[in-house]
């Protein structure tokens, strides 16, 4: 059983935080993570593979290993992932050969990337003691049956094998069409898998489920497609993407929230999934232009772990209930699934999918409303076969209930070590057989009545906690039946040697089951359920690890409130307790349970008022000045394009990719001699989705437009015989996934009898183009703004250098006419250690205000936000510790591209914190080189 979640290291460019995410995944009871590798980030310059700084994969593998997480590597070359080019570098636009086919031009183009990446991955395979257990070639390759080219799939796999990949190949079919299933010859992977996004990608009406699909044939499909391999859901919806102008990720978190997790995820369990990966489990950030044109900076995805790395969404806790249950339920792997529902309840409103034991009696029953959208509270009784005959539940009277949008996995003949749990109508969170006793944690919702039967005859029963009046029990031969009501206060019942914790759902959310690492433990991967492999805690916000070191029990955990920590199953040899390295007093009760309290006090810290920083300002569109020297710019002299998918409409190519510019701001300068007859410039530009274009003639602002091209711009009266320069600024938003769609100026015409060739063009993007300067922050972080080309967005910019005419305005003054302003300021931080204090930069008090400008936010040189107040929806931009130096100086920079004659300014910008927790995480600064003078910068 592999329970997995997707997480992209390149969307969290702080390697020392990767362990944090892996531990949060591991704490769900999950055993694996899947990850994409992004080609465009590793081969910005064709033929040169670079994995500097945060792009090095080795620390990612090491962090996974430390957390005990297996990995599915997904190096593409095509990945999609709402990312720049879908993984393809911009220079793919100059390569011949149809993309994602067997054309040699395309195959050759990814050889450098793929051979280097798979060689690195191969070193970290399980066969070499590493965490990598599977590799996925391509992604959703069989998007339609007709596109599928087996020899291309085979080529990728052969490349991987020749670079040392020995682990099995798994596919991520989009269909599920099943045409790359094992056994079907060339291009067939070892394990067939597919993805599924049944809730779609519109988060504006999260509770309206009527349009969603609820698959009820997945098991049958699997049997027809790939009966000999484990049923693998390589991606299953864990949230949603959201686009410019969208409704925001909170809606996505709600849409794929606790109810959807229960209904859809448990339906996947009903279909017998044994590799089940959630996309995304942690989304992260489209920092530095890694996103695709339709997406904004946040890639939070509404995932279980928020972009700010917090675990305060209930959907995280709900997933933890399911993950931990499956982790301790090995008999699930021995069941006969069936998507067919059966009528074993006394009402047709309730449907049951059986998972019946093959070689044992141990069976699972997935209960839901027959109409999965139903919000009814339904009372029912139910009949199950058991090793002790047919039982009609509840046996001791009353009724069961399913409250609203819920689904439950009930168990029959479930082995708790040597004791048989004949059935339970409450769901199981975990159980552990310790040397002295067994702990069983069950939960349901407040208002429900529950019942279980256990194979113990006449055990001693004591109610140790809670209202005993709601508890009934009865001995029935070799069984003991126990029933209770869930009221919201915890019940602890001891029956024989078993402690039953009978919880309501939110108390269960506080329980954690870290694996116990001892000095004998060589690795932490196992999900084995043998004696005392884990301990059970009730501890609130987040428990990371448990370790036995001699007679010391060490717990690493995060606390966002004063918390009573209870430890069940502390090893007999332990006699002292350390939490986050600090010795902790504790009490031990007569059961042997440990209790202590961790005091949380909100630490004292002051987040600087950003309006009060010492800002340095500069004009970042000096190109408008007549004195500006553009001799360093690239002349647009190519009479043809290398782009085999798109033809030219201009005498010289103005496709930026023909000149090596692919990302962020592109600038064009077109020179011509006027004849006085000009009235209009007709311009077609392309920058993806809601890109913005603004145009000047000499220093006169001509106009701007968002997205819709061709666009007619009215010109001022021009002087016949004079030379003019048209300056075009295009803020591009990335390249569409799997596409060669060009960026830049696509077409133009100037009236007054001019031919296109009357204008001669120059262009620029980021300094150096594909020979990009900043290796640590990679090939996509910088665009072509003057300030970026000069490196002024980097830490410690030359604010005393008189070659730049620094002013002292602030981004709150902004600029008063159309143009581009740039500001930088030192931002000292002094935050207390021992805490995780996620920070975000918040524009406009967190609500979109409108405004005819686009802003970019840079933190220590990393572009961590594109704010578009006229489009939205994002106003709050998380920036991780490690990009921010929490104890020292930071440099903050802002660019404002005002595309309206009245200019633009920030209304407000604030540094705000997210959930603060006491935390043992150790965060090191990501590699962040400071400013150095750039030779030949223009
Ligand atoms: C899948 C694809 C992922 C991602 C997802 C939507 O089809 O494999 O890469 O794009 O859709 O978020």
C-alpha cells in the first residue's frame, strides 16, 4: 500500500524546508511522495545541465530518506503541472521535430536533460539504499488514444534504463484509456496507472457537487486494463488549480475538503487502490516565473498542506485519519474489491461497497449515501456476514447514522494482533499492540451511536474516562459487544487488555502515530504494524517524529497553542521525556500513560512597517529617455523563424525565442522615419493569458492593452522626416504547456503608407538570454526589466553608486505617469528562534482594489510575486523562511508597471504572519548571491 502525495521541490526553493514537508506527509500515515522534475529549470541553456543551489535534487532525496518517504520520480520530459512550458524550456521553440513524438529533432532536444536527471535519480534508487522506488516516463501521454506513439514512450524508458534506472516504470494515463498497460508491447510500462480529477477546476461554487462525477467502475476498469498490477491512481485530485481572475484557493480547499476526501478517497479504497497519490499534497509557489500563463504566483492548490506550510486545514487532519487507518490495515491488500454497491442496509438511501477478504474473513465495507451529493442525516441498520455468523447492527438497540456528506469504512473480522475485532461501526484511526497492552483508537461524529464486538469472552470492562451512562456492553458467548454514543467528550474504555479510545472526529484530529525510531532502526520507511513500531499521542497541532535514545523518549512536534500531550505506548525502557530537545516533566498514570503540558506563549516579535523602510527608487524604463543607449540590445535581423509550428507575419522574426528570450518582461524598440501621415499602429503581441502590453513613441505614451491583440493604437502627430522609436513593453506570463506558441511581437502595421520593413527592430529580455547570469536562482527568475538586467533586484544593490540616479520615493508614492518604477529597501528581521513563523507579503489589506498596474515582488533577489490588482485574485504572497533571513538583513524590491497615463502606486503592503507554532525545524538560507556589477548590462 503506497499512500502518496505530490510535492515539487522547485516550488519551494529552500532545500532545508523539504524535510518539513516530508515529515508532514509522513505524519499523515503516508509512505510516499511523487515529484516532477522541471526541465526548463535545469537546462536553461541548451546542452548545459545545471543543478546549482536549490535545483540540486540530492538534498531532496536525502530529506525523503530521513523522513522515511519513498519516491516516485517523474522527470517528464513533459510534465504539465501548470508550469512554464509544461516543463519544456523556451528554446524548444527553435527545435525541429513534433513535440512529444518520435521525431529525432525532439528526441535529441531532451537528451542532455534526461540523461543527467535520470543519472542523478538512479543514484538514489532503493537498489542503492535510496528512497526512489518508481519512475514515471512522460505524463498523461495517452491523452487521446490516437496520439499515443509507443516508440516515443519506449525511447524515454530506454534512455532511463541506459542511465541506470532499474526501478519499475509506472504510467500516469489521462484516460484512463489503458493503452500503455503492461503486456501491450512497445511503450508498455511495468505498472499501469492513471489520474483522475472528478471535481474539476472551478472553485467558485465549492459545495455544489451536482456537476461532479463519482466513478463507480474503477475496479472493473482496472480488471480489464491491467489486472496483474496493483491498482494505481498516480494522481488523484487533492485540490485544484486556479487561474488569473479566479476565485482563490480557499474555495479549492473547500471544494476538495473533508467531505470530498471522505466520499471520493474512500471510493478509491472501495475500488481497491493500492497506489494512491494525491495531487497536490503541498502545492507551493510559482516563484520566479515557474508557472504557466493561466496561473498566478500561488500554487497553493487548496492542498492539505498550505503554501505557507501550515497544517491547519481540516482536510489535512481528515487525510491523516484515512492514511493512518490504511497504514495499519494490511488485510486491505487481501480483499476482493467491487465497485458494485450492495443493499445490506435497511434503507436504499445507503449504499455499501464490499471489500471481502480473499484468504481471511477480514473485510471492509465502504458506506455512503446512494446519492453521493446527499446532505441528509440518515439513520440505518445494517447486516454483515462475520466469522461469528450474520450480524444485524447495532445489536444492542438504537440505530447507526450517516450525517451529511460522509462515507465510512467499517471493518469486520479485523485482526488487532491476536484479538479479532468482529466489527466496528465507528471508524478505526489506528491500533497498536504494545508489550503491556493494546491501544485502539476509534472515531465518529458527535450525535452518532456506535457499536463494536470483540473476540473476548467476559473481559473486565472499565470506563476510565467519560460519561459511563452512554456505554452499554453485553457478553455474547466468546464475543463482547460494546455500544456508545459520541457526545464530544472522550471515552476511554478498558476491555481486558485493550484500551479503546472512543473519540469524536475533532478529538481524533489531535491524535498522531509517529514511528518510533531507535538506534537499531536503520531506516524509517516501513509501515509495519508489528509490536511497538510506533507510539500513539494526543498532541494537537503536529507531531513529527519519535525517537528512543537509551532511556530517553524524544518527541519532535509543533505547538500552536498550550497543549496537553498524552503518550500511549511509551516504551518500557523509556523513563525521561524530551520535546524538541528540552527535558519535560511528565506524569505517568496507573495505565502507564504519560501526560505533560507544553506551554505556548505567542512570541514577541515585531514585523517591520514596510511603509517606513528606507526606500531607494529608480526609473526602470530609462529606455524612454532620448539619451538611452540601446546598442547592447539584440538586433532583430533574422528573416525566418526557427519555430516549425508558427510562421512569421513580419519581414524579420520578432519571436523572442528566436533570440533566446523566453521569460518575464520583453521589450522591443522599433525605429522608423515618419512621413507625417501616420495615425495608427496595429499591433499583435503575445504573452500568454492576461499578459499586458504598453506602447510609447519616443517618450510619449501611446496606449496599452491587456491580452486582446491585434490592437489599434492611435498615434500622436509625427513630424515628417524625423526618426522615431516605438518602445513596446510586454509582460509575458510564461509559455503554455507543451507548446511552441511564440512570445513577443507577432505582427504589426503602421499606416500612412508604410510597409512593415520601414521599421527596424531591436529587442531584449533577461540579460544574457539563455546565457543567464544568476545560476543560483536559475534561468527563469529574471525578466527583461532594466532593473532586472542590471541586477538591482538582488540583495545589497549599489544604492550609493551614482551611475544610477536613485531617488527617495517609495512604492506608495509610485509613479505619476505610464512607465515602470523600481524600488528597493533593506528589511531587517529579528524573529525568535524555536518557532515556525510563516510570513507573507500582503497587498491592499488582502482585498483586490483595482488599479492600472502590475507589480512584482522580489525578496533577496527571488521574484516571489506578480500582483495584478485589476485581475486578481491573489493579494497575499507567502515567502518562506530561508528565502527570508529571519535574523538579519533582507532586501525587498518592488517593480510597478503602470500602463495608464495616470501612473500607479501601491495602496498598502504589509508583512503578515500565518499560524505561529513552536517548532523544531531548522531552516538554512537558500543560496542567494548578492549584487555584483554586471559587465555589459544595458
Ligand atoms: C494532470 C497533470 C498534472 C496537473 C494536473 C492538474 O492531468 O498530470 O500535471 O496538470 O492535471 O493540476
